[in-house]
C-alpha cells in the first residue's frame, strides 16, 4: 500500500493505492487492487451548501476496487443535514467484466436486496465508529494531540506498554 500527500502541512489531494495478493500459486481470483482519493477543499465546500440545495455533481472523494470479475466504485458526497452538521450520501457502482457481466447481473438481481441492506448497515456501523473516534479526537485539546503524535513518532502507534514489548526510539 502507498499513501501520497502533497504538502503534508495542508494536504491538497491525499491518495491511497494498494494491491492485495493471495499466497503464491493461489491464482488471479485472490488478487485485488484499489485506489482512493479525496479533495478536502471540494468536500468542505459540498458540506457547506445550504440545506435543500442540489448535491454536487462531482463527488469530492472516490474509491475504486478492481478484481478479476469486476470493478467497484464508491462515491461519497457530503450534504448539510436538517439537524446536525451533515450527512454523507454514498453511491456504489459495480460492473462485471468481459463474459462475467451476465453472471454478475444475474447474481445482483438475486442478491441485490440483501447486498444493499448489508452495505447500508456496514456504512452506518462505520459512520458510528467514525463519530465515536472523531468525538474522542475533538475532546482532546490541540496541545494534547501534538504531544500524542510526537509520542507516536518516537515509540510507534502500537506501543501501549501493556504487553511488555515497549519500543524505544
């Protein structure tokens, strides 16, 4: 996996790319690649629109996954909420490739409703975890956050001191 930031003090367009490969000799069905990008300026502009305004045409974030049977694209778009700061609308587009298109179309026809329900609950669960993590971060003051980040740079993020394997820098 690779992460690229342009201007680390104020990232303009963070991108993440990655590849997953199964064990040696497992074949092409155990391979997956992906890419995600975010335009923070466009994200905050879309989140600041007036309630009831039409959503932005181009999603400020995109994630693409490529697998042999198909390609999936995820487009999250923020929009103002009636109560609270904002909601995120997520569009998922899945396309089969080559001869697998008819098979994928038939499978999605049969499993579409459970897949949508599962996707929706996964997104809602992720949103709840995000809100919880963000709440903890916002409850911490800027000086505490800086000290915590400096500590991670020296000892590493996985060092909690509980397992007796404390690293020194």
